């Protein structure tokens, strides 16, 4: 089990280094560096809201999934008699 965990850890460390090593070109002189675009891309509000909604939905489903009660049915009969 230790060997499997160690192999997985080594593989993940190697994979992250390979994915992080992208070719970076130098910035063109006189052009914008793209800081504003990078700052705008950091807004994850929508993802946080979707994740929170999904978590609440999963919790609600798990909480209500265990009950299998049915409503009791009642019947009422009435009779009327008329005397002549």
C-alpha cells in the first residue's frame, strides 16, 4: 500500500512539473502585459455559487432519501335517512 501511494505521489509531482513547463515568450515592447485580463479571470463567484447549490442539493437528497413513509388514507362515510 505504501508503494502505491508513493508511486501516485511521484507521478503527480512529475505531471505537475510537466504541465507547468510551458513555453513563455517575452513580452512585446510597448504592448500591454495583460494584467487586467489576468485579474478578471480570477473571479470564481459563479463557480462557488454552483458548488454550494450542488452541495445543498446533495445534502437534501441524502437527508430525504431514507424516509419511505406514506400518508395515511382516511375514508369518511355519511348516511342520511329520511323519514316519511
